[in-house]
C-alpha cells in the first residue's frame, strides 16, 4: 500500500510547474520521521522543500498516513497532516494527500523563488 500511495503522490507532484521530484533513496537514511530532517543533507542537494511521510497501522485495521512539508532553507515545517483510512481506501487517501500537497506547494509563500 505504501508504495502505491507514494507512486500516486510522486506522479501528482511531478506535474507541478517549477518543481522536480527527485530520487532521494540514498539520503533518506538521514531522515527520522516524524522528527525534523537533517537539513544540511538536503541543503547540500539544493533542495528547497522536502515532503516526508509514513504509514502506520492503527486500531480496528485502519491505517494512518502522516505527512509533513519542510522548508529546507528556513528549517521549518510548512504543513503536516494525518489521514486515517481503511486499507481498501488507499487510492482515495493517496489522492487526498496529493491534492493537499499541490495546494500547499502552490501557495505564494512556497514559490521556489521566495
């Protein structure tokens, strides 16, 4: 489920103008979610915004999808949310999260040149 959600979110974000989705698998070990990432690792890669998330199992078979958007330059959290869903509803949860991220990253304060 996590990989399918990741795929949908990456595809949606890849369509944003002025943003690029990059492979960070080699640097993700420097990030302990839900805590703050090691901003120096991401700054050295000239990354302005970092989206991190995780999925965990909750009571009654529900899953929790949690995400945070970090401004790497400012060392701050821009937004974060938790979405609870049943495993069969993973696609709806992924689209909800992707839509929320598109809105956040298109916010005037999140413009790449700010």
